[in-house]
């Protein structure tokens, strides 16, 4: 058990820290007032921008590990390594994309049916069959171009 002297010291330290806490947060609470520039009387009409369509992403591709065989993907279907499927963090599920290996110019068309972790570079996880056709099954990763196909081509 702690002696009464030690517990009293701990209580004093806690009380002191609690008294200092508001002082240290005052700069965070202060709001600087910045002068706003005067708005001109004439207002130009701005037309809305058209939706930007991604033409091509250059990034890294890898392939699913064997342990994912038979597990459910985000779309609900089960992963099968011999199907031409892929996972991407932002492309809509069901989107067909053409993936081109930039090292040997081989191409495959895959369907996005799963999500993968968001990374700082464009990234796609391919099925083993797609990785085999692209020719990087042994190395594990490769640099690729990811080209989403329009709905008409899919």
C-alpha cells in the first residue's frame, strides 16, 4: 500500500497539472481574425466542369496470395485464382480494366470485384491467372498501366 504521504504528493501533482492544462490550450482556442478582400461587384458566370474520366493510371501490380482462394470478395463472389479478376481501392466494382505490363507489353482484361488497401501510388491486385498472362508470377510485382474500359466496351 502507498503511504499517505505519497498519495498526497500524487494528488498535488495531478491538481497542479490540471490547473496548467487550460493555460496550454489557450493558444489553440484563440481565433485569428483575417481581413477578407472586398468582393467586386461584377460576378462572372462559371460553367461547371465536366466529369474527369481517368484514361490511364501507371502503377504497381501484385497478385493475390494462395490463402485467399475461396474467400469472399467485396462484391460477394468467391475468389478463384483462375478467373480474370482484380482488386482496386477506388475503381467501381464490376468495372472492366485493361492492365498492360510495361516491362513486356503483355495485356489482360480483368473485372474489379474486390477492394485493396489504399496506397500512395496507383495499385492493383490481380488474380494468379492474370499475373501469369502478364508474365510476372515469379517476381511478385511489376509496373503496369491500368486503363478503365468504357461501359460500351465491357
